[in-house]
């Protein structure tokens, strides 16, 4: 696999993580209550941080 193709797949994975973060944040704010709300919010922000780092690495390499 060429380096450009590998960067493309890594970028798509980063975008998918951002989409999962958006959906998880929505559920944590509007649909869930109690401890599930806290756990889903933490998971969403972890997704967002990993996605941001992934895309930064791809953009600057």
C-alpha cells in the first residue's frame, strides 16, 4: 500500500472517530441520565482527542 493511500485510510478513521464523538456527545447531553451520561461524555471526548491527534499527524507528515 502506498504512503498516500495509508494516509487516506488514517484520515477516514479520524473522521469516523469525530462522527462517533458527535453522536456520543448528543446522546450524553439529551438522552442519557446518571452515570451513563458521564461515561458517554468521557468516551466522546476521548474519541475527539484521538481523532484530532490522528488528523494532525496526517496533516503534518
